C-alpha cells in the first residue's frame, strides 16, 4: 500500500513527513480531506513514544525502531518495540542513544538485550550506540497493543 514516495510509519500507519530540507508535495491520501478526524498533524499517534526532540521522528529513527522489532525479550517472546521498552531514540553526530526500560528489575537477560539493541541500531546507523536502562517501572500500559500479551485490560 505504501511506496517510497508515500512511506507510512509502521507503528502508527500515519504518513511519514519528509526529512528536513526536502520538499514533497502532499498526495490526496495525505490531505486533511483524506484523513480521519483526530489524526495528529505531527508527532505521531498516542501509542508511539515521542521523538527525542519532540518533533516528528526522522527516517533514521523509524529505521532504527523497525530494526529493533527483531530484538526479542526471551521470557515474553515479544519484541522490545511491541513491549514498549524503547522510550527514546536520539541520533546525534557520532553517537546514537537509546533509552530503554526492562520488564522486571534486575532482568537476567538485560546484558543480552542491551547487546542486541546495540547491534540492531548499529546495523541501521553505523556509529557508536549507547543504551541507557531507565529506572522507571514497566507496565503493559506502555505497549502499543497490550492484547499481544494474551489478555485484555
């Protein structure tokens, strides 16, 4: 359904805006008449974490988040994206910083998951990657689709 001229965010289904400095003409599907009421103009949907700068996620951030869908939590067998563990992706010259939660404090798989997140990130943006584990507690409310756990809330 989407092509390279009209890419869609795989998490929200919303059109991906062009990179800063480039210009793209809006298509009829992207116009306000073609969108549903309440569709956010920028910043993503309610289920997507905010971009690190508060702006619309860049193509690189979307590519990193897509690559992180392959990083699985071994106990729950869902990706770190599906679980809502990746809170921010900050791409700076020379370094990428990922802020991440763990599903449980002192997770025995944390070192392996951190290594997998770094490898997936560096496969998209070949520069140093720093993964910061946040002390905040995780809850299924942070997931884009809590129904993936097999029960409803």
